[in-house]
């Protein structure tokens, strides 16, 4: 959708905000997806905004991220973008969403979701399907 438009799905709408906010959310999603796909044993932590960027670190690592890992993530981000993968917002049954986060090494998303039980029993999640697997992120 264009900036400021609302996408309606199952009688639900979401305001995507400004172009900048949409770009940042999309970039964060693609980054986390790339990390999941190429560094599956690592979990990112952070996501705090710094100016026009975001700060992340890998959980359990105190030092800087290796240049090799950064390059892998960068290449995977480019591949995801070049595939033209679509990111949408889906309403997912609460229990299914919680189970997904717990089984996909996203305990923080599971914890956030568990404290915000959605009205109607469905959670609004960002979704992207690549190679027949749907990846979800909590808003």
C-alpha cells in the first residue's frame, strides 16, 4: 500500500504511516529474515533506533560481529529483495502465533504477544513467504 493507506484484511485495518516508517519496518523485517536464514543458530537482540538506523547485536556475543557474518546477512538481504518477496500483515490465531514464535527461536516476540492477547483471538503479524515457508514477525 502507499503511505497513509490502510490495508483491510478480515475486517481489520492497519495504518502504515509515513514512507520513512514503512521503509524502516520493511528493512528491519528483511534484516531479521536474512539473519534467520543464513545465521540460524544466532538470535538478534536490540533493534533500537539510532538516528536513521538501528542497533542490533547477537545474543550471547559481547564483541563486534564478524565481517563474514555481516557479508552473509547483506547478501541474503539483497537476495530476498531481488526475489520480490511480498510482506503483508496477516491475522493469525493467537495460539498459532505463540507456538510459531516459541518454535522459531523468537522468545521475546512470544513474551510480547502473551502480554497483549488480541481481541478476537487473532494477532496481526507481518508475514513473508519464501520457498514455501511463511516467516512471521510481531509488530
